[in-house]
């Protein structure tokens, strides 16, 4: 069977942001943990996220030591792992979902390395478009960074709010698809307020790169999403959607639709 990797990957993410820019719209990037609450309902929730209007979907690969994640996503990872969710089964869910929105694997480094040298190609063949590694800072492991950058998937890089401008430029230079701006310090999780100093951070980052900038961490309500969309090119929502997934796919659809409407307002 011919590989789809040549026609998947970065092109689909770039096209999505080009289309949004031409329509003067901002991206909704939604996160769900693969295999949570279980494999079947995970698939339903993924499709609901797509139906509700997500522009990009981050599909979390469960990991036993998710140090960057807050309690909601940590608990979802543990539950998925306890039911046998793996990297390969994550790809099966991605392939079965067949979403319109490009899928980005959101993972720690170990699960990807354990999946072997052809992991990125298998992901592309499953319809995945990008990959984000939470624990691989620029310059920390040049060999593995080169492997990820040369693969068939967009290599999304993270930028912290305390990052100096020169470091921002270096990070963005080694990424593709879009830049994920961590909007506040700490771990993932819903908060009651919008991130402070976000506008200044986005403007600083925008001066270093032409890639779209999507801001996440702590964004959970339509009101917060609307505020962030007035500043960045995209809004990332994770823990709130995982909480909705624990209830039902209908809850995911409802929250996604509300976020979509607020961002488009």
C-alpha cells in the first residue's frame, strides 16, 4: 500500500491556517487524550470535537509520567493506560476518526521513541499531520530533533511566556505548522481568568517568526477563548474538553460549538 505520508503532514496544517487567514478567522485547537474515557468513547469524542468546529485536534498519547500536565489530563492518561492504550492504538483511533481537522500527536518523548524508527511514518499513514513533544526543548537532543524535523509530520514547538526573544527565534526556526505559546507558567488545567501579559508575549513572539501562534494552558471558557482569539492566531483548549469527554461526546460537541462561536464572534 502506498504511503500517505507524502500528502499528509505539514501541508494540511499550513493549508488550514492559510484558509483561516484568508477568512480573517482564528483557529480553535482542541485537545483530547487518546483512549479516554475508553477507546470507543474516545473515538466518539474525537469526532464530536471535529463536528463542533475544531480547526486542529491535538490527540494526547497517554504517558505514565506527564509532568507538564495538570490533574485532569494526568488522570485521563492514567485511566487510558490502565485500559491498555498505547502509541499504536492511538494511531488506530486517529485513523478511525478520519477527521476533517488535521490531527497533531501530543506526546512526551518516550512513547514516540519506544514506537521505533518508523513511528512518524506510521503516524502519517494513519492520517496524523503533526507532532508536538512536550519534553524536548530546542538544543537538548540534536539527533532526535533532526529525526522529528525531517519526518513527514509538522514538528510543533513550544514557547514559554518567560522565553527571551533570541530564544523564541531559535525555537520557531526549528519548528513548523504553528508555534504553541504556553500562555502562563505551571501545568495544564482550567483557570478562571485570562492569561496576564499575553498580548505583549504574542507581539514579541510574532516579531521572530511568520508561523501562526496558538496560545494555550488554562483556557477553558468561551469568554477566555474570545479574549485570546483577539490576540493570537489560535486558541488551545485542553483540560476543559477532557472534562467534557468524561461526561459524554455530546458534552464535547456542546463545549466545542460554544468555543467556536465565541472565537468567531
